[in-house]
């Protein structure tokens, strides 16, 4: 990738010949665009899983991880479905990635809820991508499997209070899935579909949650993110969670605009997703 503060030119190389050609070409592009021909080289991970680890840290130096979320179902590098725990991690790798996330947060003296994001390859090697220094859209799946209210903990941390739990107190129970319900058209390259919402019917039942700001006659503006809400379900295991999410999607009605509800329903029936063998290239 080209340096010089822009990072526009990126080439993927699979052998020495491709590397030499791409290196020379990207250097020229960088010099032409930014007056600096420096480039940087990084490992290209093919068909990875996108795994992120939720951490929370107080002002007293205590940092705890709340395990992982699998965010590999994405369109244009934007997450569509998140689930926890991940079906590809064993207990050893889960512990190792959690410890890495805590170590990083402690090293930078982080305070607040945050997320350490990784790519995991087919050989179960994991690579750091970035840290999100905030609460994330998909935090409800972590709340569901741990029973910890992350926003409540953030408020307590802001008051200068110490975390009320240790790492050994955080356990995983069951399985949670979140679908991001967006005003977009999956049949037209996920183009945003703003407009006026008509009738709304929300799914209900035990351990079904819908976080949203919308209401009948709400006007979805074209200026912001197209997300309308988050549909989250929790069940004792992944199979039951999939079944519950399918039913919840069947019950969710948002009239007046185009949404991705039916697209989510299709994903929930796709063989690779049901088997848990999907990766970040799944939607494409």
C-alpha cells in the first residue's frame, strides 16, 4: 500500500514476480500522488473470519475481556450479522485471543468499553486489525451471553468506580445472534433506501430483543447510516438461536420502505452460514 498519508494504491501479490511489479508500480503511484514513494507491506489473509474481542477497563488499571463476537458476515466491509460465541474458536484459542486483547488495552492504559478486532485465518492464526475505542453496535450479543450490561458498566466507570467483577467471574452462557436491519436494497448492491415508514410490527417473546429508534411515519433520512434497528435473539445453543432468529425475522414487519429483512432470512437458511463455515467473502 502506498504511504505518504494517502494509502490509495493497494496491490495483492501471490508470488515474487507479482511482488516486484506491484512494488515498483505502487511506489510510482505514491510518489506521483503524495511526493513520497514509501510503501508498506503486510500479510494478506485470504478468506479470514473477522473476530472481535469485547473488553472493558476501569480507571484503576483493571481490564477484563467478555469473550468474542464473530462479525464475518459483511457487505462492503460493513457488518450485517454478528454472533457470539464464534463457532470456529476452541477454548484454547478463545483464551489466547482474550488475553492478547487485555494485554493490548493495558499497554495503552485504556479506560472504558472497547473492542479489539482480529482476522483469523484457516490455520487459526490471528492478526490484529484495529481497536474500536467505544461501545459497538453489536454489543447486545455480548450482553446476552454474559449477562453483563455494558452501558451500565460504562456509566459506573465514568463515575470513577472499579469493575465489580474479575475475569474469572465472566462466563459464556448459550448463543446470541444479531441482525442489523437496514433501509437498503440488497438486489441493488445494498444501495440505501430512505423514505417514510408505514406500519411496524415487532417480534416478541422470551430472549428476543429489538433495539431501535424508528416508529410509524418515521422519515428515514438519506444523510446517515441506513441502520433502522438491531434484532437480537438468545438461546441455549446455536441451532436454537438460528431457529429463533428465523421466526423473529418472519414476525418483523416494516412497511413503506425497502429493507434487508428478507436478505437476512435467506442468510439464516444458507448452508455455509448454518454450518458455521462462512468467512468475510460470504456475502460477495
